[in-house]
C-alpha cells in the first residue's frame, strides 16, 4: 500500500475506487472517484445518492464542489 503523508495522497490512492462522499446538507453520494483537484472538487462515475443508507436514485457521472464536502471515505 502506498504511503499517505498528505491529504491529497490519500485521495490519489482512492482514485478509481468506490468512495462515499457526505455533504454539508446531509446528502451522501457513493461512486467511483474519477478525478479531483486541489479544491477537492470531485467527479464520481456510477454515482448514487443515498438517504439513510438506502439507494435514493442513480445519477451516473456527477461533479461535486469541494466546499460542500464534509468527508470522503472508502465505500
């Protein structure tokens, strides 16, 4: 496993893997992390919106603004 000495290293290790992203408004999205930038703006593929752990809707490819994200975690 690669060393993660910086936050962006951890995100790089999560690229092309399934992640959960929770937003400030309480929404959760699960999908494959395809890309991100230094502002943590993120692109997910095969994204799904979840509510209380249940699938709410399938969205496909989505862009999430970094300033709305509370956390990103492996799914």
